[in-house]
C-alpha cells in the first residue's frame, strides 16, 4: 500500500462513525480470514473456547474480577518487576 493510499484511507476512515469503523474492520478481517492454512481450525477452536468460557460465566462457575482490580494487580506486579531490575542493576 502506498503512502498516498494510506493517507487517503485514513481521511475516509476518520469520517466514519465508530460503529461503521467496526463494521469496516470486520469486513477487512473477513476478507483475509481463511487465507492461511489452519485459519479455519483456529477459528473453530476459538469459537469453542469462547462458548466454553461464556457457559462457565453464565452458570456461575467462575468468579469475575472487576477490571479496576485486574489493572491494579498488573500495575503492582509491573512495579515489583521494575524494582527488582533496579535493585539488580544497583547491586552489579
């Protein structure tokens, strides 16, 4: 894709509503989906996984965690990793 074509596409995309952008993204994905060997198997496996996870959630077998809590845990872990790296560099 040329730079000019990318620029033209960006201008056109910017004019779309978010729902239209999602529709376009889905259309683009669908246009390349299945073009690689094994894509259909992978898609089928993901569909099965999604169905399983949804069933587990809807039946109450899994406990959900609020996104804010998940983000907080991730930040804490990242800060711990950073702190270990800093202390390891200081010790060296």
